[in-house]
């Protein structure tokens, strides 16, 4: 049964988690001052799902500065390093820390720019319960029916996660019947044997372009479902979720085609979508690979998660950040790609519905410039909100600034220029300027090198023009950022035709003059929500967002405090009341929880899903307290809303036929 934690707000948290491996792993692997750069891997590994053991031999090709006396690699803490040998076959020794980092001094000095080939032999048990490189996240598990070894798990020696691009040739042996999926895969397995003599299949994978091909997923999947015009899309699911294969393949094909049109053809025309178990990240990616939890494959909200993941074939695989300070480019564009697809499917209204939550995330922790984001802990909500949400809105504002005709061609130009490369923010700025023939220094100075967002107000006077020529409006747009400079759209609603006009806003006060035939009745600043801006409504959403993040971390008291602040700012906020009801429900304070849910129903009704889910939650409480008749009434009211957000109507029907029972973990 669904707990209250999986109600619609979780989508934002799920999408944020998608980028967490990037952030946290980079924290564990800061750039090596030795100038270590990995060019490629040759990995031979055996995965035994019976014993949960990996046995591997990995040769790393790398260069290091000739002045380097020591280099560092990261390796999963649960893996035992048995031997390291250099190019000549001599054994090398190194020191290993608790987090798995290995510091190694070469037997002979490094020669600048000369490739080194070191071979690491190691083994270990990976059930998923071991302490991994990122606290609280399961990134590696050798189990049935699905085994996953994410690149972020450091199941092979790494450095410079998602900044040091590399090639990988991998030979993976697994028990017979399992299928191995990764980048550059040969679909035909070779017969082999495990070390214990049991029959096995060996899968050979070879990704020859500099990138991030280090993720392996193996499972007992049913025959793949193919999609796409040329069968270039394959979907691998277990028996438990195979009924969703066709629908998932269709959605994947649609998204892949949409992004190919928007961003240009990706490095590979092939894409495999594969199921993940529900005990790990909601989604993960590698070249030619998009992995998503089985519980999400039939979920409508999972389409956004899938879109974000597929977009990383362009905005993470093809082009990558040079450092944490540049992570807003890839994180932000993947989030905005997700919104572009949402707009393509549901129109501009669907995009506008999603924007307020993105705006709240962008401003929740806007304390330092994105260009200095490496000062933050990469695993923190601050870093995630800034790079994902503010990053997405930078692209939204670039679209407005450059214009519809120039926006996507400029992005395609940047991707083409930096294919298989990492990019700095300044390089990205110059690439967009060259493609669009527009000067963007003020824009990037405001949004990448600066903080804050304007809070617009306007005042104006209307004058009648003589000789029946209409009216002239003379006004002033004010905002609170002294260095702000951007074009801003005004909408003048008149007795007749509505007029839209762009004006340049520079500094805290900017004048405008607009002539209209009809008498102006209302003037709106940025009516189509192109700009990131502050407002009382956004501040309420920020408090709710912070509360959700605290609740996800288990700090229910802190979350309740944030929700109450939001309710103080807007006493009619249905969302704030709903979130308070969730916390009280978790604490088994059922009477207070019902009161909060009823406040949500009496509130402003924003967002709309609070109605259906408030009725469901009240119904659950009536079931728990033995008032079945009243519970049925609430479930029927939920169904009558006809709002199936996050499966609300489906869940109401489920409880209508069978009373809700709280799981033992919630009692």
C-alpha cells in the first residue's frame, strides 16, 4: 500500500535524486592535484549472484604530470584490493582510506603525457547493505533478479566522476540466463564458466568514445520489447512489470525522437531502457542506457523522470561539466529538457503549471552564485536546488532572451562544438553567443555570477491622445536589484486589443511608453512567466519545499515548522495545510491530521491534486479508526474529482473495495 510519503510532492524529490550521484561522488573525489587523467579501461569481471561476489581485473590507462609523486583512485569500500601492477608487471603498493580512496606512489617517476597502464585485481561481496561511497544510497548490488553496478558506486578504480571522460572495454561473466546491459553492448553472449565451474554467459561491451560508460545492469529480463522507427529502442523488464513494456517503449521512442529533433542526433541512435529494483535510485543513465525503477514504469509521473534521464544522452553523456561550478549546465538543461517535453505533450499550460515549483527550488537556497557552487556540499539540498532548478530557469530565460528561432539552434551549436568534451560556463556562454550572434555577458553576469531575483512592481498614468488616436500610457517598472538588466515583456489589456511590448529594464527603475487604441485597464509585468522573479506566492512555496526536504530527511519537527511558516504567510494555502496533515498523519495524530486535510479542502485549491488526496487521506483515517461508512464517503468524493494525479482515483477505488490498513512499519 502507498504511504503518504509517495504523494505527488515526491516527484520533485525523485527528480532531484537523479543528479545526486554526480554531486556526492565528486565530493568524495576532488580533482587530483597530480593532474591524473584516465583515458580508458579494460575490465574483466565475474558476477556471482549466488554469493553476491564480484571478482575483477581492471587495467587503467592514464596520464599524470611528471611532477606527481602520488596519484589517487576511488574504489568501493567493500571491495578488497588484492594486487596492483604497473606496465612492467611489477607490484605497486598504496595506502587505502576508509572511504575506499587508494593513494599510490609509482615505482618509477611519471613521464608527462606518456600513458601508464596499471592493473588492479580485486574482489568482494556487494549485497547493497554495505557502506558505499555515498552514505544512504545503494549504488551496487549483486542479486537476483536484478544486479546493478552504477558508475557512481566505484566498482572499478575511478577519479573525476562525470568530469574525467574515458573509454571502456568490458567483459562481464554472469550466471547463465542473466542478460548484461551497458554501453556499446554486443547483444550475443558467449558461453563461459564461472570460477565455481557453473555455466555462465559472457557479455562483451566496448564504448570507444570518451564518455562515462561505467554502468552495468544484469537481470533475468523477459525478451526485449522493441520500439522506434528502426527498432533502435529496446525495453528490458522483469516478468513482474512486462505488461508495461509496450507503453514504455512508445513513450521512450516519443521522447527520444523529440530530443533528437530539439538537440540534434545523439552519439548513438540506440537506447536501452531497463528496469531497476525499487531499493536504489529512481533512475540512472549511461551512454545508450536509461534505467528506471520498476514501480515507475507504469506511472504517469514517471514520464518526467524518464524524460530527464533520456535527456542525459545529450546533456551529460555528449557534453559534460568541467567542474562543479559548471554543473548547472547539464543538471539544469536536463531539468529543462524534461519541461520542454512536458510542454510538447500538454501545451504551454502544462509548462506554466510546472514552473512555480521550479522557481521555488531555484530561490530556496540562492545564497551564492552558481559560478562558485563548488563551495557548497554537493550532496546538499542547496547544491541540488541551485544546479537543477535555477539551472533550468536559466535555460528558460535564455529561450526568452534569444528568441524561439535562435534558442534550440544555439544549443545544438554548443553540443556540436563540445561533443565528447567537458565545458566551462564561460566556454558555454561564448558558444551560445557565436551561435545566436547576441551578446550575453550581462545575462550570465546576472544569473550565473549573481544571486537573487527581481520583485517587479509597476505604476503608470494614462493620457488620451487627440484626434481619436487612442491612449498613451507612461509608466515605470521598478525592482530591487541594482545591477539587473534584461528585456521584460509588458502586457497591456485594454478595452479592445491586448498589446504585448518588450522593454529593457536596467537598474531599479525603468520607464516605458506605450500607445494603444483602447483605454488600458491592466498592465502586467512578465505575464507569461519567462523570468525568475520573487513574489509572496513563491516565498510560500519555498517554505513548503524546505519542509518537504526536511521531512524526507526525517526531521518532522523542522518540516512542520516550515509548513506553519508557509501557512502564516498564506492562511488559505491548500498545499501547506495538506503537508501539515501528512506530518500529523505520520505521527498518528489523526484528529489534528483530519483537521489539516479539511483545511486543505477549504483552501485555495492549489495545486488541484490536494483535493483528491485530501479526501483519500481522510478516508484512510476513518478506516484506521473503524469508521468504514465515513471512509467510503471520502473515497467516493475522491473519485468524483476525476483527478488521477499520482494514481489518486485508482487508489481511491482500491480502498473503496478494500479498507485501508496501515503497514506494520507505520503502526
